[in-house]
C-alpha cells in the first residue's frame, strides 16, 4: 500500500554541477551518493531527494518540494545570509510579513525560493 511507503522528492537539473554548487554551497547540503548522473541527499526521518539531469528543469510553476521547519524566520535569515534570494508571490490568501517574504495562512507559515535551475522550493512551519 502506497500510504505505508516512504516518498521522495525529485529535483530536476539542466546542469547538475551548477545545481550541486547551489544545494551544497548555498544550502549546505551534504551528498549521500552519486547515481545515474545525479546525486541523492538524505534528510530527517529517512527522507531523501534525488537531483537528476533533465532538460525540463525549472519548467514547473509550482513548488517542487518543501522542508518542514521549526522556525521559518530563522531559516529564511540563515539562507539569505548564504545568498539565497526569496520569492514574493502576490495574490495568495493570508497575511505577509513586513518584508513580504513569509506568508501566514491555512495553518502554516511559508517562504519560497528558487534553486539554480529555476525549481521552486519552500520552507513550511506549522502554526
């Protein structure tokens, strides 16, 4: 039954080396293993993401993956200090922080950024 199986994120990259510089350099991730021209990153709770080569990276206008964090403001500040630029999305329901980067609504606080390949990623904090 699928509900009992773990699920993993796939992160498409047009240029895997460029994407690795972003994920490892900017986000501070450590690779678990290289496989099939891509790289796997392991996360808490036995979850993982696979960064893989494809010419279709960055073509989705929706979030590819999100991290469930304890303090979205702290994570945003840490990533901004590492050079990560956050997105401002107008028109979403909820209340934005003074800088417009964190949206509170629907039982969560959220912030979005794009990786080097144009994929949209999010930080989510339950409230």
